C-alpha cells in the first residue's frame, strides 16, 4: 500500500481519527518499518497527551526489524513485556511509563520458608489503606487493589480526620462491578527467583500498575509501600 507522506502521515491520520473515536476502540495499533518514524509518532502522541501507549519490535528473518506502536484512551495499563518490548533498540525517552517494579527483594535465601513473613509484610503495608477493593489470591501469592486517589498520603488521612469521618478499615472483598472508574489500580505479588538454586537471591515483591492515567500516583504509591516494607517502618504512619 502506498500513502502520500509515507507511514508517518498514514499513522498520524490514524492518531487524529482516534482523537475523535477515543474509547470506542480499546487499542489502536500500527506497524512501522523505520525507527525515525517511531520517534516522530511518539512525539505526536505526547503532543496530544496520550501517555498510555506501547512499543515493541519484531524481527523478521535475520536483520529486518519492524516496530509495533499501540495507544489507548482507556486507563488499563499493558504489561512491561508488551509496552516496552524493545530491549536496547529504543531510547528511554521513547518508551512509555514503567508499569512494574521490584519494591522488595530478599538478599539471601534462608533456611526457613520466607513466604509467610513476606505475606505478613504485605498485609502490614497494604491493609491500613482506605482501598475501595483489595483481594488476595493465596494460590498465586498476588493481591489486586483499587483506590479512588492518593488515599495513602498523610494529607488524605488528615482531611478524613478533620471531617470527623472514620478512616475506612480495609476489607477483603470481591472487586466492585465496575472498577474501571477507579483512579488507580495495582497488583502486588510475591515472586520466586528465576533460579531457586541460586543462594544469593530470595523471593521478591513486585508491584504492577494496572490502571490509571496519572503516573505520579504509581510513583507515590510504590514509594510508600517500599518504605513500609523496610524493617521497623512496615506500618503506615
């Protein structure tokens, strides 16, 4: 297919049309053949304040490389493997926001099972928060939570106290019917090391950004939970 202006103009037209359609399509995707095109189009997305996008590469044959670019107006965040699957072939400024980080890693293996201790640490870090929903999957060692904003901040808790409201104690409940309206969604999981025979590494706690359009919420939340997991400061102040 031949398009006036090449692939850049073709995809820019898609972006302009997506600005009209928005949430009527979950994800808009395009395949590109030039790295220079990717740079231009990501700048276009950022110009329109579209920060929920994904970039990955495909290698065809021995040398041919293609770039896949996707963007969405919804708030569900793709996994790192899908959104940042470029390895070293993309500059950091081209990549979308990070959606998963390791917030705690046990430095060494111990003789006793560390999982019960890690689960207790997570409960102490997450349960004091005024979450709209918090569900723990014992088999997967994974919890999923949703909040209506920065409910972990001191300012939020102070406002609740000043209004005479009791800060809601978290409950392990099923998610609400429509969690898509929540400002922030996350998962936190206990993951075993890739090589269990390695004595230098133990299980890790990984935080994943599932939902939201405000990157600062994820950064703030990860900092709070990371501090709560440190010895002596595990409870939210």
